[in-house]
DNA sequence: TTGTATGCGTTATCAG
DNA sequence: CTGATAACGCATACAA
C-alpha cells in the first residue's frame, strides 16, 4: 500500500544521481559496470517500475495504441483485435480498447485521451469519423481503419477486398447453376457493404444476367434483418433460388427464416454469407461464406500505423487483402 | 497538425496568468466575471483541452477506469461492460479495456498502466489474480471483480448469487418432475461454477434425491465440452432425463449433441442453462436459463469501486444479486 | 563516467 | 481577485 518507488528512491539507494539511474536503464553501455550493478540491485530491491505517465509526458509520446470500437460484441472484432495486439506487442506497444457504443461524445473523450498523449495512435473499427462534428480534423492523431474504411477521409485502411469477395461469392452461386440470386442487406451508409454489392453486380454482369432478374433488398447487417428480408420476398411472385447475404449475421437470419417456413437448405434454397464468424460453423447447415483474414488484417494495420508514427509524412494507403471462399453446407 | 494548445497559450491570449486560467476552469466563482469571459473566449479560440496526462501526473490520480478482460468475445462481457460504462460516465470517469488473453505478462503490463497512475481503479473480469506471481500484491490498486470472484483474495466482488441461481435452476427441473438430473460442466478452478454446483446439490438434497442418483460431469464451459459430455453419457447404462448445465454455452453444446443423435427437445430430454447469453434465444428450442442481471452488476461494481477510491479504508465486500429464471422452450 | 539543471502541462499553495 | 512558483516523475543537454 506504500507508494510505488520512484527513480529517486532508486538513486538514493544506489547512491547515484537520478540521471545515472535513467541512463543505466536506457543506455546500459554508457554507465560503468559496477554502478550499473548497484543500480540494478536497487531497482530489484525497491521494485521500481518507470512511471509510464511521467515518461510519456516528458517524451511527448506514449507506447500505447488505442483501438476504438463501436461494438465489442461484433464477432469480427475479437479476432482482428488479437492480430493487432500480437503485432503491437512485438513492437513494444500495448493496446487499449475504447468502446464508443456508436456515441459521438464517447468517441470524443477517447480522442482527447490520445491527443493528450496517452496513446500514440489510433485504430478505428468504425465506418465513420469518430468526431461529433468534423471539427479539428487537422489535429487527428495518426490513425488507421480496419474492417471498414472511413467514409470520405484520408485515413489509411486495411481490410478485405470487399468487392472481390462479393464477386467471389456470387460466382460460387453462379457456378452452382443459380440464375436468380437475391442480394440481401444492401446499405446506403456502410462502404464495405456497398463494395460487396458491387462485386455481386460485377459477377452478374459477367454472367449476363439482366438487371431485372436481380433482386436487392436493404438491411442493416443484423440477424433480424435477414429474417425480415425473407418475409418480404415471400410476398412477391417470383422467388430467387439463392441468397447472397451481405454478412454472416444476415445469412443466419435468412437461414432461420427459411427453415422456419419449413424449407430444406441447401436442397430448396442456397445461402452464402460473408465474414466467416465463429457462429457460421454452428448453424445448420453450416454456412458457406467468404472468410475475413482477420489476424492478417490486424497485423498489417499495426505495421502501417507504426510506420506512419515514425514518419508522419507517410501518405494514406489502402491495403486490400483477397479473401477466400469457405465451402460448407449451405450452397448446392 | 499543429500542436494542441496548452494552458499557457490560453493565458497569453487572455492576458492572464496560467493560474487564473486553471482557476477559471475549476473554480469559476473564484475569478472575476470579466476575466472569466476573456479566458473562456481564449479557450474557445485556441480549442484548448486540458492535457489529461499532465493533469493526472500532478494530481496523482486519473479519471479512467481500466477493465481487464481475458476474452473480449465472452458473450457475458459486453453487456456487463455497458453497465460499467454508463455508471462510470455518470460519475465523470472514462473506461478503458485491457485484453489480457489470459496471459500473465499482458496482465502485468496493464497493471503497470494503472499503478503509474494512468487509471484510478481496476475492474476484473477474470477469476484469478492478474499477476504472474503473487508478488507485490500489497501494491494492488483499488479493484473490484465482476462476473466471477477472484479466488482466494480480498478483492470485492459484484455478481450473481451463483448458488441461489444454481438452486433455482435445479428446482425448476425438479418441479417439472425430473428425478434424474445431470450436472454438466463441473470445474475445479472456476469459483462461480463451483457455486452453481453447490446450488444444484442443495436442491437435490432438499428433494431427497440420493447422491448416487446424481450425475456430475466435468467441462470447461465451452460449447464443445457440452457436446462431449453428451457423448460420454451415452456410453453409460442409465441416462438422465434432464441436463443442468453450468452455463449457456455448455447447454448449447448439449442441445447440439442431443439433436445430432436425433432426440427431440424438450420432449425426450430437458436442458437448462445459466447466464442468458444472446444466443440462448436463437438456438432451437430456445433455451430456458438463469439470467445474469448484467447491467445491474456493472452499475454496482462501479459504485463500489468509486467508494473505495474515495476512502481506501473501505473493507472488501461481496455483493450478490439474485438472478431470475427465464422460461423458454428447453424444459418440459 | 557521472551529476546538475531544465522542461513536459498541470494544479495548488502562498503572497500580493 | 490575481500572479509567481513549486511539485508530480522522468529524460536529456550540458557541464564537470
């Protein structure tokens, strides 16, 4: 319960100045072997640990990276996070998570956290700027977005090539013989989803499926919205034979809706998702989907962030990773 | 991209001393109205924001709370977190998350983070001490554990009354007429699970079910372990008619195992879980379970932490909340 | 090789 | 009501 030892305690015990202690820690070769030993001993005795805050204040830079997430329960989040953490750790950085709950005010507080130097850089998991108003954008700390690009900004992005992935999904359905493929979960606001749809359209174009044979339903990426889309479709005359869903959650909703109506998947309908979240394995039938290379994304994001930390002149980049198709049981 | 404004910039612009600026911010009534206005104006112009790091260094206390989680993707985590965040925010604190991945070294780094003053207190989501070795335990910052008590320590705990919950679950099965109830997911290391089992035993005792009619299988709380337990049970002569699972994940595994063998739930077997995670609703049949009052837990945990922050003499407490039974479709 | 002194941005104490 | 100034714990330029 006593206060943590400071560098001064160590100095006193080792009978040297605090400068020497600091040097013994950061430049061991610049201090005589005998004094170095005394210092190390004193450190061991006192249990001294350098006060990260004071250090950051003095150096004007911390060794923490802040990850901003609107929703930590997003199944995509945790595995990307692990990729981030491992790479950060390998480079001497720690990772902190700020949960914004999609709330601008919270985001702003976290932003202050980093601009007051408590974190060196930012990883954004959200698809939008983390600021209430677009004020003070010029004071934005080094940042990189993952999973979903930041709309209309010059922030670097590391993620999956959504368009290529969308195309791959659609082509898989096409190759299975489907001609009438519905796109479920279209979004006006989420860039990643729009790109997936572009991939769908491109594949349909290439297969010479006329636009009037394409069905596109809007959604918000939730399980519930997938189920709802199925209901909507059953109000119509013509039904698709396959569902290409904007993400796995939507696909699970579609699966639920379909089986609730007594249909047998994949015999009567085919369904494909996107992301490959853990749940995709447990659902019945197991979901055929496009896999997010999550740990790769995390890794690349950190190394990108670190280089722009070293050299603030680095121009923003977009790193797109080609996703793989994971064939399971929901397509025939 | 210019450096953030400091208190000195504001002072210069308002033509006052930095002391006055600080006062105008923290004790507005102690400064003349006219100067106060000048200062506020200068603040607005410069976009000044007090540097949290310098402030914390000077004050020896920050307004951040660090939440340590071994596994972000734990479905129990996110909703407790929201409770924590809301209550913290209402009291002027921010919340940061440290993801330990159950790794002692990572935990240690986060611990340094708080002992260097970058966070005022700690919320533990894990069931064990967050230290490599139990060294320096006396220097432990104010902390409170949620969801799972910290084994063998004097850290305050806020969570569900696991024993009462376990008993409630068993009694529900008993009331449905079951006599042979298996307990799935026994654990030697996790205190919360042990308590749930004690509740089970208590209920069985009260119903005068002899110990030899009780079946207890070990598990680790995962979906997979639930499925495995079912396999094990089918190697035996006598089968239970009901499964009381240590948590929902295990229960879902049991459900999967049972339906994979072609059984109809709840007609042929009954299953009850514990936690009420979101997935419990989506599984078929929907899971009858014991609900964790998650946002209440979060709220109480923070207020407990804050009081022990004000007055470090507060003795450790154990706050146990009575959980409710949620009846859905997996018990008959 | 080591020590002294300064400053990072704040808050708080003490005079004026 | 306001201003100088010390201190928080550390790293480093400069002097010795």
